[in-house]
């Protein structure tokens, strides 16, 4: 909506313009009046107007004088001149002042509204251009950081193509200027707790707050540009740039900046951080090495001795290999225990692993991460194979543990052990419930299969593979349900069928042997004798009505 000012010393003309103008139709929200040029100029200097209708012949300050002043003080103001004099001098000044239109008195409705629509059309076009300009700048201001982030990520991942990104190299200081670059990684050890308690679960708001703190106190000489790591939301990557100076200064300033950021995050939001800094390099396109050093410094931190926030400088020291306990090697035992319904045994295996780790000299953040990821992966595979994936995990949009209510925060080894136990409880509980519900139908299916396929070579491995149960557990379940082991039940069914078939004198013992799935007559006869204490032939002779 637009604001209009009518400047004219004749009240009837001002009133006529008020009445004749289609103000609402052209989008004018307010029409004000000034009784002469001097009063009109005062209003222009005091308030903002989009369009002015000005009379050329007025006392105190003429329209021509007002146009000259407006041209200097209000260059964007649109004007429509109204005059009772068809005078060349007035017309020349109107043209010089870029007047939208020139109307002669008496003003009629058609000419007035035509001039007004022309002026509003100019205003609309101007606003559209300004809006497009603002939007372009907003987009540019928003997209430049994302572009820098994308370039840095590709450099870190060693996939950056210099030739195709040549035009953007100045954005990251890769245009040949004498600078030093270093990469840092800051990890939020209690991210989920802080996000829930301080940011109402809003991840984007938390990321914004963290990157703001990490980018603070940047100046023209030393700057920090940070962003959330694409490899994990707990980690933030910071690229430090120092113009000129020495490499040692860049290393010192980067480490100092990271420590100050970690301290500020703890003070403002209660965030506990661990971080690593790589060595500086003189070329931004060589930041991958600095990133890898920072990651190594972070991952090598000892979780057993970690107390609060810690920032470590990376370097050329090679990691020391240690023979620490492996949870992966214990997973087959945990799987077997879960499948057999022995949750307590599975838990004791996990507890023993946690105890062994706590007794080692060093247990690093990197080892903790790999253990946690592998544990979740294998448990999920086990649960999937048993159709026992916890519903919270199955329905979770992020495909992780967030929707389960289990926090994966850990800032100490004790908290790490708690995370492992929480994940175990989630999966083992669902597996136990699923196994209990399905156990009866599984046993019924196995029994029915044996009843209908007793003549086949039935192997227990067929059932263990089909129902993902251990051999020992399955045999224990079957015997508890039916009083026979699986092999014993197969033998019972065959022997019951053998007695029924032997009652038919038309069937030869050889035929019966084949019908029951035995390899030959002698093998069948031996099995029959072991079961009934007599041979098949003797059994036939003992039946009533059979001639001896």
C-alpha cells in the first residue's frame, strides 16, 4: 500500500482530487494534504511518501522550487504536476524533475486516475525490482556459507576438483594469497542432553548456536569458519585461516580459539566438548591432512581418564596399537544366548567385556565409537533376522536410537558402559518378547513337518537355519514340549508308521523300508528291533490271525 501527499493552496482542488481519485483501487492506503509548498516540504522531510501531487503556482514556495528541492533531497519520490497554466517553463521543470505526469486544471476523473495508475505502476515495478534484489542478496548471503562448506568438505574428503571450482577459490582463500590454514574438530559429548534441555530438541537451533560461538572473535587477520560435520551430528568442523605471519602462530591461534570456544560453550549452554587440531598448512587445498590429524587427535583421547572438556593438538605421532578386548568377537555368544532365551547370560557376556575394557591401560574415544556402532549394527541384524526389531527403531524417521528414548551421550567410560547396557536392554527385551510369542508356533510347525515328511532325511540344521535358533536351545524346547528330542520324535513317527504298514501282509518289508525312508531293508530291520525288541518279520508273526 502506498502513501500520497497533495500539495495545493486551493482547498476545492484538494477536495476534488480526494473525491475523484480511485485510491483503494490503485492500492493507496493514505492520502494527506498540505496547504502550500512550504508546509508540503516540511511534511516530506518529516514523513515518508510514495507519490506527491503538487500545484505549480503556490505562495511561499512554488511548485517549480519544490520540484528542484525534491530532486535533490528525495530522488526516489514520484511526482504528478497539476497546474492551471499551460506554461513552457513549468513543463520544462517538470520534465527535468522526472515528473510522472502533468495535469491541467480543472482536473477530471479520467486523466487523474490515468496519471495515478501510471505512477502506481512505476512504484510497483520499483518495489518488485527492490524485492528481487533483496531476495538475491539474501540468497547469496545464505548460499555463500553453504558453498564454502561444500568446498571444504570436498577438500577434506579429497574429492575437490580445482578446474571446475576455479571461480570460487577466492571464497576459501585458495587464490594464491599468503595464508596459513588449519582444521579442527569439536565433538559435543553431551549433545542430546543439551539439545533436549536447552534447545527444546531443535537440532538446527543448536547447530546455529554452536557455529556462532566457534566463529566468534574472527577478524581480518585470523578467522574461523565452522559447520556441522556431514559424518556425524556430534562433531563440528572448524577451518582456521590466518593471513600472513608464521605457521607456529597459526597453530597457536587455532588451538587457543578452539579452547576458548569449548570454554564458552560450557559456560553458555553446559556443552562438554572434546576436540582435535591438525597442523597448519600453507595451501587450503591441503586441508585434508590437517583434518585427518585433528580426527586422530580426537579419536585417540583416553575415555578412561577423560574429565570434562579437552582440546588436543594433533601431530605426526603414530598411534600405538593395543590388543584391547573386542565386543565383535563376543557377539556370536551374545546372539546364541539371546536366541536361547538366556538374556542374563547374554548380559553377563556384555558386562564382562565392559569390565575388561575398564581394566585396560587406555580405551579411546575412537574405540568407543567403533564398539558402539558395531554393537548396534549386529544387534539390529540379529533382531531383524528374528523379526524382533524394537518398534521405536523400526518406526524412527532417523533410523537411529533417538526415537527409542535411549541417549547415546557419553563423556566418561561409565556413561559409555551405560549406553551399551541401555541399547542391550532395548533389543534383548524385544527379542525375548518376540521369541516367547513365537516359540509355541515354531514347535508346532516343526512337529507338523516331521509328521508329514518322516520319510525324508531330516536334519536339525534345517530348523535352526529356518527359525534362527541354536541347536541346543531348539532341542531343549522341543523335548520340553513333546517329551522327545527331535531325532527321537522322527524315530517314533517312523516306528509308529512301520507297525501300521506291517499289518498289511501284501506289503513286503523291503517296500516298507523304502516308504519309511530307510537306506535298505537291513538298516530298517535293525532300527525296528532296537525300538520294539523284535524284527519286522517277528512282529508280523506275533499279530493275531497271522499263521505261524
